[in-house]
């Protein structure tokens, strides 16, 4: 049975090992590594925001490299959490640092603290690493799709910040589990923190549109134009 408490030195050392291991796993920025090795592209230099994340990997490394980076960023969060859940109770609040560690590693990597990513893919990875967090991960995905396709918020930084904020609120109101709420709040804090620069520079370009409403307006405008003709 997985540990739900830490009451001896071996258990404590194992617990710390999973936290440190998860952090180091998250610290590997596959966007930088794979784009550099496969395409000879330095994402820090060619990207506008100097970020070695999944989006820039697709943009500058191509679809194949982008997909590979996405999978690696998901797995570097999923695998440490999945393995740790075999030893520790994922419903316990003690499990929260294990879940958050890979996200912190991605945001502030051990190998270059100032060059961390924006935490989106890795945050999905950790949420799907244990059955106690899968539903919260599905909620996050659903909200992300909603703000990307139906109630569209632009630019990306504001859409992401709102998505994670609404997700945390949804976890508090719907799931009502202390460990899930704590993890959601911590991940949201890291995501918003890492998008802070973009949020400041892009605040004048914020726009919100409702897909169906816009479609209706376009049809009305077309009708008016045809009537004028």
C-alpha cells in the first residue's frame, strides 16, 4: 500500500528523491535540446519571446520536431508522478510537492534558471500522471478548448492566464479536494508568473470574441452588403 505519511528516514529519503527527481526531469527543456540537435536551431535566439517551449518548437523546428517536443514535455511530467504514485498516496497532501516539482523544474530549470518555459505541456503531463488528478486535467483541457475555439480570447498569454484561473476556480467549486485545489493553485501561479512579461507587453492587444456571435454578425453584414448592391 502506498505511503500516506512519512514516519521514518527511508520513507523521507524516498520522498525527497521523487521531488528532486521530478524537478530535474522538468528541468530538461526538450524544445531547446531537440531543435538544437535535429534542426541546428537555437530557440532562445530565433524566437520572439526567447522561449524554448512547444509552440516555438513547432514554429521553428517543424511539425515532426514539435510533436516530439510535445510528447517529451508531457512525459517529463507524467512519468515522475506516475512512478511516485506507486510508492506514495496521490490523494494525500504530501503528494502535492511531487506533482508540482516537474512544473517548477520546467519554469526554473536547474541547468539555466532564467531560461525556463511557460509550463503548459508539463502541467498537463503531471495531471495525467495519477488517477486522482486525471479529472482535473480533463477540466483544464476542456476550458482551454473553450477559450480557444468558442469564446476566443487573444492573445495567447491572456487566454492561458484566464484558462488556468478558471480551472483553479472550477477545481475548488467542483472537485473540492484539498490536494487537487492546492496543486491547481500552485500550477496556475507558476503559469501566470511565467507569462508575466507577455501579459504586460500584450495588454493593449487583448480582444474577446464569441464564435457564434461573430458568425451571426458576419452573416448580417453580408446580407446588408448584398441589399446595398
